């Protein structure tokens, strides 16, 4: 074969292979003759336009739209399942028992227990003894008992507030205490002439402090003092028999100590006695007039607890400290002549003072000047030769001065012993 023929064959083979390479990978549709283009369709470029380059620092994120998850609406109030209540047994209505026939605590206790729900028990007079009543009240504190307490030959309703036992002889104080314990609303018991001594009556008073016991304190020579009295005065004139029977306060058993139960006292005169301790005055909060002249008192600290005091006589005692008086905001008349006072400054604070008698103490001229400046409207006497002269009780004409008359009026009708 000549060279020209060989070159022609090689060229033909090359063209075939080139054509085959261009048509390989196309679908049948693409390989087939294309359909004629629509007249309205614009000419489509054979090559896709090049993409516009983005700046290097710009990031473009293309995200498909994520469908929102459908949320279930939560109710504002979460329904709760109501528990099923267990049916309760019907409670028996509270009942009131009536006790008419005589019985005892054991029998009535069994009856109350058997009844189940008892609100009250009504007991007729004489149906139950006081001792059995006491036992039942203790056993059934939530039950209301209506009853009457046997006291002597009479019956006292359980809701009584006052009781009069005057002139009834009381022989068993312990039994009386138990009886009073069954009368919870009592606030006053009169026991004049019950033949009980000071100690026994004091024991009753201390056992029932909420009850006002009215009785007569036996003061020996000085008579008897009712505990509801508003004024009392020994009115001592220093007669031989009075001197022999002076009241003393050295012991707890001294009769004057029982005056502490006279809490209604407004005026008290215990002058010219032998008193050393006056702490028994502490409960007497109503005192306005107090006379302790001519005794042996040195400590007057208890007077600081008697805020109603207006008139005080302490002359001829052993007082050295006046500081307990500084808080007495109503004090008008003060007689402290013949004591052992050297410090008068506490008196400067008592602006209500109208009269002060203080001769016979350890005072200096400067003390008098100090008092004059602190109490410009007060009559100050440091020159009297005795405790009641120069106008304390009587004026120059012998007439009672106004303040003294005011004080004496409290004792009108009160027991006095001449």
C-alpha cells in the first residue's frame, strides 16, 4: 500500500474517533436531532454565564426554610385529679347529760364515756359530793359541768362571782380551799367574823390571789382593821398603855405585816410606833397619805413603788437616803424633820412639792439655797423647833392649815384608837 493511501486511512480513523468522543455520554434524546425551536423563545446561550466573584470577607449562607414545629398550647392551670374522699362515719351529735339522782364519780364517769360525745353535764343539787365533782372536773376537762357546790347547809352555783361567809365559823381551812377551787369565777369573798386568825386568812389570800378576801386583821391593842378599809389611823398620843403596845415589824408574824392585804387603803397613819421595816406597804398602790412619824425606819425604798403619794410624814426616824422619793410625781407635802439626811438633791426633781419641813438634818446653807432655786414655789422650813410647828399643822392664829385639813379628811369615819 502506498504512503498516500496509508495517510488517508489514518486521517479517516482519527476523524471517526474524534466524532465518537464528542457524542459519547449523551442521551438518546440529546443525540437525536433537536426539535425546532419555538419562534417566541429567545436565543439561549450555549454557555452558562460566569458567576460574579464575591468579596473574600463576605460569607453567604443559603439555608432552606425550616418548617416550624407545631407547638401544643399548655393550659395555664394544670388540672389535678381530685382525690376520692373516704366516706366518714357520721359523728354522733354532742349531748347534754342530766344527773338528778345521787351518784358517784365512778358511775358518772362510765356514763359519760358510754354516751360517746358529751358536751355538758348538768348536776342537780345534792346529786354529787364536792370530792366527786373535783375528780370529774379533772377527768373531763373538755366537758362543761353545771353544778352547785355544797357549802355548809347551802349550795353555791358554780358561776358565782361573790360569796358571803361572814359570821360562819370555818373550822377546816383545807376543805374551804378545795371548795373555792370549784368556784372558778369568784372574785370576792367576805369572811368577817369567821374565827380564823391572821395566818390562816393570809394563807387563803395567797392561795387565791385573784379573789379579794374581806376579813378583819387582828392588830391586838389597836383593834381590828377590815381589808377593804380605805383609811386607818392609830392616832397614838403616847399614853403609857400605847407605849407598851407599840406596833413592831421585826418579824413576819408581827400583826402589822398583814396590813399588806388592805389594798384599798388611801390613807394610813402608823405614827409613834416601833416600826423598822415598812416593806409591807408595797401592795398598797392606792396610798395618797402616809404617816410613819416617830418610828425607827431607815430604809424608805418601798415608797418609790407608791406613785399616788401626796402627803408624807417621816419626821423623827433614821432616814438618810431620799432618792426613793424622786419619782413621786404627785408628792406635795413632805416632813422629814429630825432624820439623818445630808443629800437633798433628790428633792430638786419633785416639782410638785408645796411644803418641805427638813430641820434637824445634816444640811448646809448651800442646800437651802439649792432647794430655793429648784423649787421656787415651795415653802421650805429648816428652822422649826419641832416637827409640826411653824405652820405645818396650824397657822399663827391656831387654825388648821389647808393642806393639813385636806389630809385629815381622808380619816373621817375611819377607826381611831385614843
